[in-house]
C-alpha cells in the first residue's frame, strides 16, 4: 500500500457513516412516499444504506460485510429512519430531499468503495467499476424493493451513473499513482456530488440509441 | 462456543429442513397462483426455500452456501414443489396456506439463522439482524421474482418483520448469556410463529409516518 | 482433478468470453427496446453479462468474482454495448436477436458454470444446479432490473430452464465420470443451445399445475 492504512480507515469510516446516513434518509423518504409502516420504513432505510456496501464487500470477498460486523452502521441507519419517521416533509415534497440525500451518498460511496476495493488488492479499473457499483447499488436495491424501476436505468432521469463513475475513476487514478491524500479523495467525492446535483438541476440526459429514440417519437410509444 | 456444536448442528439441520420445506411450499403456492408452469414452479419453490439461507451464508462468508453443498435442501425443495404441483388448493384459496407455510418458515429460520450467524463469530446484535434477514429473505426473493412487492414492506400487510425480529432477538439473547438449549430456541421459534399467526389473524398493523398517512387519507391517494 | 486444469481454464475463458458477449448483446437489446440512454444500456449489458457469473463466483466462495478480477469481461461487455448502441434493429424487431443471443449465452454458461463449480470442489449435483443458475442468472438479473418478470418463470414463455439444466447435467455427468474433454463439453453446450432454439421455434411449453390452468380458463383470468 502506498498510503497509510490507519488514516484511510478512520477517514473511510467517517465518510462511510455520513454516506450511510444519507442513503438511509433517502430510503426512509421513499418509504414515506410509498406510505410504508414504521418497520417497512426501517427495512427500506437499512436496505438503501447497506445495499451498496454489502454488494462491494461480497465481491471483494474478505469476510462478512462491514455492516454486519460493525454495529455502528445499523444504529446510524435506524437513527436516520427514526428521524424521518417523526419528521419529514409532506409526501408530495419528498422528491427534492430524496434526490439530494441520494446524491450525497452517491458522491461519498463512489470514493470509499473505490478505496476499499483497491485496498483489497483489485486493480485500478476493477476498483473504479466496483466503486461505481457501491455508489449506485444502494439506490438500485432501494428502488427495486419499493417496486420502482431503478433510476439509473431510466432514460427520463437525469445522469446518475456518470457522476459516480467520474468520482470513482478519479479516486482510482489517485490510488494508482500513489497520490492518495484525504484532500484529493474528498475532492473526488465533491466532484461526483456536484456533477450529480448539476445533472439534477439542469436535467442532463444522455443520448439514447438512435433507432429507439426515433421509433418512440414517431409512434408516440411510452417506454 | 458455550454450547455443544454437535447438538446444535443436528437440531439446526432438522429445523432448517422443516423450514426449507415450508418456504418451498409457499413458493410453489405462489407459482400456482401466478399460473406458472412446472419448471417455473420448481424454480420459485427453490428460490423461496434457498433465498434466506443463501443470503445468510454469503454474508457470514464461510464457504459456499449450505444449499449448494448439502443436496438434501435441494431434494426437499423439489419434493415440496412436486407435492404442490400434483395437489394444491384452488388458486383463489392459496392465500391462507401460503401465509401459514410462510409463517412456519419465518419462525424457524429466524432462530436457525441467528444461531448460525452467532456460531460463525458475529456479535449478538448482528446475529439477530442476520437471523431476521434469513427469515424474511426467502419471502422477499420469492415475491420479487414473482413480480410482487415484498409483503414485508407493504403497509397493508400484517406485521411480518417484527415476529422474525422478536424470535431472532430472543435467540441472540439466549446465545449471548450462554443459555442455549434446544428447548429455549424452540420456544423462540414458537413465539415468532405465534406472533406472526396472531398478526395475520387480528390484522396487526404498524403505525405509519404521520404526514404520509394524513396525506393519504386527505387525498384519497392509493399508495 | 481428473482433467488438465490449464486446458480447461483456457477453453473456459474463451467460451466465457463468447457467452459474455452474447449476454451483453441481449442486455443491450433489451435496453434499446426499453429506450434507455447510453449509460443505462451499458449498465444493463454489463448486468446481463456479469449476473450469472457473479452469482456463481459468490456461491463457490473462492475470492472475488472473475468479472472484477479479469478486466477482459468488462471490455467485452462494453464493446457489445457500443456495437448495439450504434447498430441495432428497429425496436419492434429486437425480439428475435435478443432471444438468440440469450440462447447462446445460456448454452455456453450452463457448461462453463458447471465446470467451474465442479473444479471448485462441489459435488456433481450441486455443480449441475449451479451451472443452471449461472446460465439463467444473467437473464433473471437483466429482466428484473428492466422491470420485466423473468422469462424463466412465465408460463407463456417457451422452455428456458430445461435446456440449461440438460446442458449442465450432461456436463456434470462428464465430469463425474472423468470423461471431460473439450469436444464433449462443447457438445453439451450445443445440445443446450439447440434445445433452447427448438423450444423457441416450436413454442415448447411445460405443463402447468392442473387446478390453476383450469381456473384460468374458466375464469378468463389473466395471470
């Protein structure tokens, strides 16, 4: 390792905690929108908060996922669920807070996921890929459990995977060249977060396959 | 370990077999309701029966999931699928048997899942959490494969996660204080099963987040 | 091991690459049909291509899934996504190419999945089961992410799990009796592929549970 493992693990954990709280809030807000009961809300909050990290930890195959070893992740997720249960915006106004908390989790997890994957011995490219999977995994699990199609796949949603991929790729480059410092990885998370917020604000969309787009317009088909 | 591993593993296996059969029946009954063919029925029976245990075994990370090492789980699930294929209630009457077999699997798996997690070295709280995940995992996998929203999340369904959590927590306490005996763990499974059946009979619901509930009533929105 | 590991791993990798490309094309074609943007298309192509193998590698529990260790799988999947993005049939004509590429992936993965499971030390029956899971896993992940019910479960779809199970079982028998040769495993893949294509061409369906079928016809219920 070119970087001090202790510093990484402390910073990693703090950032992971913040990202866990953010994703748990996003899951709880979706549960509010879906009108779940308090236990469904807690389950969806934990699923959103744990999803990406559990997938990452299963794939790097170095023992049980951190969320099942270190109880702090559980209590943080339940605290987020409790906060949203007693205090949350009206259902019709959950969209904006859900998107922003999701963006915070996305930005932070794409960096910590990449760092953890790289520390486990994966190469730079697989680490960036797994960092992106960590970042988008929680949202995919959350949306699928709630019966929605994952936002990352929908053409009518703003760019989602790209900010995570950019943040993860910057982090992988930093690690690959041995430049890892807390400031630089924070900058990578910040870039991913800002990109996602800009995508939300300006409704950045990616191009679609030409044939399907034309077909849709011609036929008026709703995909 | 404070308890005799041999006794645990024999009892664990017997109880796991019963729970596997129960969940496989629930999966097969859902397949009947959805009008699947015989192979879809077998796949859904196995998915329901294996789902929770595979998730548990992946998370405790001690080699391949038991269902892929010990063939007995496969044959039991296929036997359950065969029974339901040749003999099952009319489609409109599958609801009650499905709920009861699911409750049996839920009650038994929350105990065996907790015991297996604790035996693998996890702490008491993560073991209880993983026991609950083992118990509800099969039903979640079953419902999602069949295109239904998992019952554990739906506000209009009776309490589901709570009986599993109660049974898992009692088991974790028993293990934590070194009181583990077959009678006590059986009692924990019985408590979980009875709680779930009472929840079904009396339609116990959990409270929902106030804002969303009020909003729903005011607007007549169907969530 | 009764067979030369080197030969297996080289052939295994080549065949895995072809199957990966085929499944990635099937995912990309489904993305075209669903009118996803370019990133959703890449995500669905990778999910279809990696899904079965990642499930297999998680279950055999011998380190990180190959798709995250060996970058070739990623580039092959992205190449398939790129090809389909720039060149694909009109949306309404994606059905046939999707079915055929899916069948190619199914036939090849049921063999390589069984070989890899057997090489990892699992018995013949679990290896055949895991080979089938490897083959159908990518399609299940692809369909569920895209919000469709997995074809393997639907009674109105042609036989899907059975060709994979036949190919996996032949492979497991070959391995069990120590007859493993590239020609024989290729023949097993060919049998699975041809069975699936015949099932598609002649619309082979499996029988359904009698009660449900009768009920459906009587009531006109659409399952």
